C-alpha cells in the first residue's frame, strides 16, 4: 500500500462484519493518496445494497 502513489479510493461499509472499519483506517494511514468513503447502513456488499450511492461515489472519484 505504501507504494501506491496515485489517488486511491477505499470504499467501505459501515456494518461490514467481515472486515471492520479499523482495518481500512490502519491501511489508509500508509497510503498517502488514499481517500475513504464509508457507505452508511450497509454491510459487506455495499455495491449490491446501495448501488446508486456506490456508483455515484466511484464516478465522482474518477472524474475529480
């Protein structure tokens, strides 16, 4: 992760029971160009649970 020199989006779900938010915050601290977006009220599959929100976040990230 430390070698990533480009903007990187970390998309996480608030209620992901498989991979806790603490894991991504630890990873994010080592990624200088990292950006975190947390999907509220979603579990491990935010792209299925909230596809419109996830699609918009990804679009905004790549178009910014």
